[in-house]
């Protein structure tokens, strides 16, 4: 994510040892984002992403090896592994350079999500990147290895220039908070996401795109008979019902079949039901009941 250098003087130490990012957590969404609040990352379904930050500098400088990354996750609804690494400690010129990269992939914990979570921040990362530029009073000597990675939008590639033994201006020290949130979308969030291959959503109270037999757990319409794209062969109970349904309701499966994986999800005044027949895993058969 993009950072612009600001003229704020903040005291901290530039470590010349190995990179040592401070990785912390925060318990609620932060609003102190003086470095910018950037467009959120929307994650759909089982998609996974590397998380990263980059800096946009106006001139040569160095990045502190004790910069901060703070992570907030609401009720374990997102998985963000602790794979954070600092990619650059040097900015060789004006331009864009990676600062932080997570070597592991972040993704949604779909079982912990409910439809109300769609497009709401369920996680937030706050980057606090500390840096020092060249200036009129270059009195700070940095004689460690100078490492940088140009920002390309792809995996960072580090360049190690070795020990250059340069001086920088302590009056140019800056650090600010840059925030990015994660918004979830998934099959079952009650909204039809046709761009992600959904033809229906089994928690959609409007039943948009549903087949005669309803909508299955992969968000595809169920044809007549409630086949649902698997071996689930429903009985007479499929689609819109005139009364509530339970796992004991007669007609969920054909005679001799076993009802399994029965679930019910309430969305407004509509309750959506899914189940399997013959012991199949999942809920390939579905029905709904709307009160009022």
C-alpha cells in the first residue's frame, strides 16, 4: 500500500542489526491513520493473498529495522499468519520500494462468518514505517548492509548493496500510521456474486437465480427434484415451503434415504434450509420458508 513521506519528526532508534519488525495486535478498528486509509482488500471465498506495504519516497533514505505492523482480527473471521518480514532498509532514490511483506497467505475463515459480515471490516492491518532521509545535516551514520526491493506489484526481489557507510539527516525522521481493512464476500453471504461464478446464493431471501429445488451450498441452482449437482436425491420437500422445516420433516429425502447435515439459516423473515440425502457430506438439497 502507498505511503507518502510527511514532515513529522519522531524520535526512535535505527537499528543496524538484522531486521526486527515489531509485530503486535490491536483489539478494535483503529481510526488514527495519519498516513492514509487505503481502499480495502476484498477477499472472496477461498481466495488467498499476500499482504504487503510499500513506500513512495521523494529522495534517498533509510528505513528503521524496528518499524511496526499491528493486526486486528474480529472473532477469528480472517486468518493472517505471522509471516511478516521487512523487505527494504534502504531507499536508493526517489521512487517506490517495498517495506513489508507477509510470506504466508491470508484468507477468510468462512465457518466463522455470518451474512451480516459481508463487506464490513473483519480485519485491519496498520503499518507504521519509520524512515530517515538525506538532508542538510547528514550526521547519522549507517554502516550496515543496504538492502532494497523496487515495488513492482509482484513478489519482491531484494537487492543487497552491501555496506555503503552513508550519512542521513536526523531532522527528516518520519513515521505515520497507514491502515488497510479486509472485507469478506463468500458463497452463502446472502448476496449473488455472479462475477465469482455464483448463479444463486442459498442464503438469499429473494431466491434470485434459484432452481425449482432451490440453491445448493456451492451457489448453483438445484433443478427439479432437488438433485443439487451431487448424489442428493430429495423427496417432495424442495424449494419454497408453506411451513417451517426441520430435520424430521417428512419428504426431505426419498423413502429409504437418510437425512444428514441439516442446517437452517435465518435471513430477515426467511429461513433457508439445506441438507443431504443418503449420508452425503454437504447440503445439496435446499428449501426455504418465509413468515408473514
